[in-house]
C-alpha cells in the first residue's frame, strides 16, 4: 500500500484537472505538475527500495498481533481506508486550487509556493539518495547515517515532504476557497513529526543502531540546523 501513497495524489490531481473545467488553466497545470513529479518520484522510489524485501515490519507486527482473519478487517479500516481519507484531506489544496477560476493570473504566491515545493523535493530526494548510497555500502552496516543532509537534520526526507506540501498550499491559498487547504500541510507535518514519521522510526533506530542516542544529541530531529557542539 505504501508505494501507492504518492501515486494516489497523481490520480487525484489528474481527475480534478479533467473535471474542473472552470479552473484557471495555467494554475491547474502547475498544480498537476507539482503533484505528478512528487508523487511518481515517491512511488517509484518506495517500489524500488522495498522490492523483494517482503511485507513492511509494521504490517507484520499487526498481522501477528491480530491474527490472519482479524488482520483482514483491521488493515482495511486502519491502513487502506484511513490512507484514503488522509489522501483526500491532504490533497485539498490540489482540488481547491485546480477548481477555482480566480485569480485569473499567476501571482507571486504561485512563485513562492513553487520555490518552497522545489526546496522540499530536493530535501526529500537528495536525502533518500544519500541514505540509499549509505545503506548500499557494506562498511555502513550497523552505523548511523550522519553525512550530507543527515548531518543537519535526522530526517531530511520527512522535512522535505512537509515543506513541499506547504508550498502546494501557498499556490492554492490565493484561490476562492484555497485557505481551507491549510489542513493539508498541518496534517502532513503532524503525522511526520508526531505519529507515523519521526517517532515510529526513531524508536526502531534507537533499538537497532549503536550510537544513535549520541547522534540525536547533536542533530536536530526535523528542521535543518548546524549540529550541536559536543
């Protein structure tokens, strides 16, 4: 299911583009492009990374706890249905921005939002690429990734994910009902920093990576910042 998280937004943006025939065409194209580039990159990356590795440990744990029969329904409501609801809420800026005919021109907010989106995408993509190279090096086994962007934040990919959705919100914020789309970056930031992103991953890394506690002491969890001195 995780590999469809990004691709799902591409589908939402594309369907909205087709049915929102009153929307301002250049902004519709801009939002469709932002969603497509981000969503396809994320889905392709997760597919390649997880190919051949079996079911994610989170779902293995759920399956073991609930048993095969109950897991079917538990996963339907807590994984598939929940992700569908979250996808609809997080994609609100795409839907509202593409559906609105006003303003009938591109503005500075379109430029600022696109710039934030680009910065977020770079953090996410570069962070993922650096981590992939680190894991591919046999000498890195059991070590903590603290190079590149990971020297300044323990989760550059999560930070980038949140930042680009703030950018998409800014593009849509100027439209008729676009301010309602603020729920999108708020939800994404909350999920990444409090629920399924940083906390869940760090509990796992604290158990499996010697030296991770020291890394946490000198490196900020989310927002990039120069590492603290010893």
